[in-house]
C-alpha cells in the first residue's frame, strides 16, 4: 500500500482531493457566507472548491453569495491549485527541512514537468518568483485603474486588483463581479492586463523559464518550447480573427461597440479566454454558432504543459499535427526543429487525446440525460469548459440540477489532474522489452 501511494502519478489526485476537501469545509463555514442567515449546500461548496482548486472558474451560485472570507478562501484555493499541490508541498519542505529527497524531486517533476532535475531547488524558486511577479504585474494596473478611474476606495481597489491578478495568471476565471468583466468590455486598462496575464499563465512554467534564459535565441529553444510558443501564437490569432469577423455585427456581442472596443473584446474573448482564462466581457450564450464551435476547439486544445491552463495542451495537439504531416510525407521519423521526437512521446500524446475525447463524450451524454431544455451546443460548450478547466459558460452549469453539477465537478477534477497523471504514468512506466513480436499491418481507414 505504501509503495502504491508513493507513485507520483497516484499521489497527484490524492493531493488535489485533499485540497478540495479542505476548501469545501472552509466554504461551508457560516463566515464564508455574505448572509449569515443564508445556507450553503454541500454540492455548492464542493463544486466551488473543485472549480477553484482546479483553476476553472465555473460557478453554480452568484459571487455575491460569498463573504470577504469566502472570497479569500476561493482565491487562495486558485493560487494553490495554480501553483500545483506537489510544488507547494515541496516549497514547504524546503523551508522546514532545507533539503530535498529523491521522492520529493520526482513528485515535483510529475506536477510541474520541470526539465532541470539537477537544479530542482532553483526551479522551485523561479516558479515561485514567476508566479508572484506575474500576479503583481497584473494586479498593479487593475488596482490603479479601479482606484483612479472608477472611484473605488484604495483598499477596495487593491483587493479587486489582487484577486483578479491572481485569478488571471492562474487561469482561475473567478471574478468578484456577478457578470464577470462584462462591465469593462471596452476598458483597455482592465481587459489587456487580465488577457496578458492569462496568456502568460497558459504558457507553462518550463516555457517561461526557458524564454527568460533564451528569449532572443529561438533557434536554441527546446522542442517543447517551440511547439508551445508558436502553437499558442497561431491559436491566439485564429481565435481573435474568427470572433472578430463572426461577431462584428452581432447586436448581442460586438455589434454595438466602437471599432477599438470590438478589437479588444475579440482579443479578450476570442484569443485569450478560451485558452483556459474563464473571464468574459460579452455573453457567450449570445454568440453565433461558428463562434461557439471555434471556442470549443480552442478550449479542447488549452494551454501549455505545466501551466495553469487546461485542455489536452498545445504541445500535445501540435505534436500530433507533426505526426500526421510526417505520415502524409512518408517520413520515417517525426522531426520538429531538427530534433527527432521519441516514439514514446507520440504514443503518450495520442493516448491523452483519445482519453480526453472519450471523457468529453461521456460527460455530454450524462449532462443531456440529467438536464432538459438546453441546446446540445450549449451542453457541449459547458462540458468542454469543465474538462478543459476554462470556466466559460452558456448558462448550463448554473441552471443544471445538482446531479449534473456533480458530473461537471468530476470533469473539472479529471481535466486538471488527468492529463498530468496519464502522461506521467506512461512516462514512468516506459520500459524496454528484450524481445519483439512479428510485425503485421491491419487495414487502417
């Protein structure tokens, strides 16, 4: 039993479950409610805690339900979930024991996908500094904007800035406003810091660390950094252009806005947020079908590995694209940036995608059975948003019965830890056989 629990791929979900349990218990306290006479159901607390720890942002109750203490519990859970349960535990071990064991190093590598195992302490310090630095960089302009331009008291503006700064970089999607950020659809000083914070968080710690070292030398980037950076840039452009064109005249979304506001809204909602950001400045339920479809694809792909974003991950998606391209050209090897990609990595990517598709289809089926009156495209949207830990919604999540909300909570949990567990388990279980069976080619297609 002890040997089983020591396996990093099994400890990760246990760590997340423990954090969810603690957060749920705190949200059930009377102090977490804005109305002392009100009540918080177990399902509501559990769903909110899961959404926060899994850095999703889906909600089943208005944010005004929670008190300042409740908001603090939520944003602390987002921070813990974004940083990684195993990474946070390792930093605590550094402070207390001033040493790292082999087991702890493996745990951190499994959660953070840290590539520099020889200097794990340095990696942890850089991760902490990057997270706090980016959160502060987002919080500062937000605080000043709310304080100087919207007449908020400094303490209120500071709290709003810090809350949304943490939520943005960690791709948490939680907002202190009932309509997310719809009231600031044309405010560049609110929209751009949040969007850029989401994008930075979606790249992943290994890529951010590598860019910090070799930003001006792209030829020296690793295959993972190339796939993540170039792939993210392409997806950002696709989302921005698609939403801008499709929603340009939509009277319920971009139609009434000025040209500059349309550009900001298209970048915010079409490029940045589907990567797992979760905020919105327009109503996604009012978007055209083609916009919903493109957003679904972007949510499914998600952000970078070891990032605060969800989805199957950018590197996974584009690695499979290279596999297809190599197969079409008849190449024996998959080559990215003059580097041959290992066969094991290709199989891991394929396994992650097929398992994700199976879980999404199962989730859609269950939500359709448990709910009534919602268009199928809305159900698919919210299921994808839950699995990819995005946090965007067309209204299905909040209006669904508790049984359906529990299904969505399970999808959030699986979507957060599942790809990491599967990839880590496959990588750690890789072994060489001393024999090979005779080869045979089945009919494909």
